[in-house]
């Protein structure tokens, strides 16, 4: 079972990946430095260090599905 506190929702809009709110500084509508083709590689087993441009907070993405990014550490409080 995947722990819910390690997941964070995302959206793809016109080829860009956004989160509605940053898990670290709570900035809204953050454009992530991640492309949809990278999501496929993450699903295949490659890890990705994701640095949020709003506050430089980081998380290691170890998996994803069509709605959530899965981090190696808790991102929810």
C-alpha cells in the first residue's frame, strides 16, 4: 500500500505539468520543470529529483500515475 502522505497531485495542461499548490511554500499554480515524457520514464523505474521553482524545495519522485506523483518521503503534513 502506498502511503497517502508521500503523494502529491498534479495536472497536465497543454504539455506542461502543474501542481495546484507547492507542498513546501504553498505557492499556487506552480509550473514544474518536468515534461510528460519524463513521467513515462519515472513509471518505468527511473527516479527524478524534482526541485520546485517557487522555493527550491525538493522531492525525489519514485513513481507516478495519471493523477499523483509519489515521493520517497512524506510531503503532506
